[in-house]
C-alpha cells in the first residue's frame, strides 16, 4: 500500500558526524521535524530512523560499506580496497574461509551488542552487472524469495515512501542517493512444532555514482505495531541491523558484503538457529549468481523491464530481510 491522503513522516534529526551504536535508531523522544506530503488513500504515520546513527552502525560492521561511503578510497578495488589496519574494537570470529567458494568468507560476533543473536558477515564476488534492485528482489520479492527460502509464507511492501527527495533530505544528502524506501511485512511458515515468525522492517536502497549501492534495513519498534496488517499476531523476529553493500569491480563482476543480525524470537537457542541462517544466506547467493549470469534469460528480461519502467517513473520501493 502506498502512503496515503496526508502522511506524516517524522524525521529524527541526528548530528552530521557518524556515531555508530551510541544512540537509539528510533529515539523515544526525538527532536523531530514534521514534514507532510500528499498521498492517495489513507492516513498513516511513519517514523524514520536516525540515519546518521544507522549508517554509522553500518560502517562499523561493514568495511566494504565504509569504502563505498569514503570519497577518498577507490571503491572499484572492492574487498581489496579495505584497509586492514582499520578496524573498530569488534571481535569477529571466522566461521568459514575458502576463496574457491561462492561465499568465500563468513564471520560472526556472538550476542552482539548484548542482544540475543549473533551478527553475521558474508563476503562473495559475483559475476554479472552490479544492480542493487535486482539483488534486493531476492530479499523482498515473494517469487524470488521462494527460490531459496523454503520457510517464507509472504513478504510484501506494506507502505511505500514515494517522496524520495524528502528521504534524501532526511539523510542530509550524506549517504548517496536513496532510490527506494518503504516499510514491509514478512511472515514465515510454522514448521516442525515451531510457530510462524513475522517482521516489520523499514528498508531502502542508496545508490552511488560509481555504481555501488547499499541495501539497508532495521526492524521497527513496538510502538510502530499499528503498521502491522489486521489479524492475529505471530512470534516477532527482528532484524536489528541489515546491510548489503554491492561494489562493481569490473563491468561484469561485483563484490558483495552482506551483514545481518537476526533475532529469531521465542525460546529457540541461537546455536540451533545460526546454522540455519548461514545456510539460507548461502542458498540466496547461489540463486543470485545464476540470475546474474543470465541463466534462463532472467537477467536480460529484468533489465528490459527495468528500462521500460525507468521511462515511466524515477523510483520504486521495497522491503525485507531474511
């Protein structure tokens, strides 16, 4: 559903400096600037996160995102451009490392930020053109998501933020060009005695002049539960932080750094859920690589459809993290 009639967007104003894990993403009593813009059919309130804090966190956990956001670094180097001497005080533990594999490095930090979930970081180099919208479809488009996520029941965009000029203004024009943003709902199937899980996440795509992009997301707070669809609620899962940075390293290759901290919810121990999350992300990369290699002509059709859409509109919106 697109935001409607007169939609109030509350902008949590942060400082211009990057902080990172120092303030809340959604302050309880933010100093807010209220903006309005016309929409079509319904009145809703969407609170945007503190983007300085959000991108500060992203840069702390994703060195490739930091390279992308730093104008002084040649991002075309991809992973090779990461300065090994720079690292925040985070104790990453290597889970897997094999340069011959599609996902060639996986790292984690257990119980990150005192939350009941590890943060996971995946690195891969894919063949094909670097296209953030195409990659995001494997997360938010139901049919593409079904290709790798057997537990997905539904994922859809519940609220589209159409005024991307306003979104970029909220970001202070500091983090590339926001080309898509929205709030979406994701629900998984019950399985083997484990009940269904649902999420309510705000996500976006920010594009950069060099062809890189950062796909980002974070879970909405409990006070935003009015945005859930009608009906009974299931156990809440939460993507505390999600970011996927894509950086082209040649006309037909790009590096991807995929970071997610997903709290499954309920009483399932993380030693059971973490291997499942890792396996699912690997499956997603396998499906994505087949797509970007144009197996079955899917990439070609996507690019043709995108070109036609771009003739009619300058931006769309999307959602959800695994």
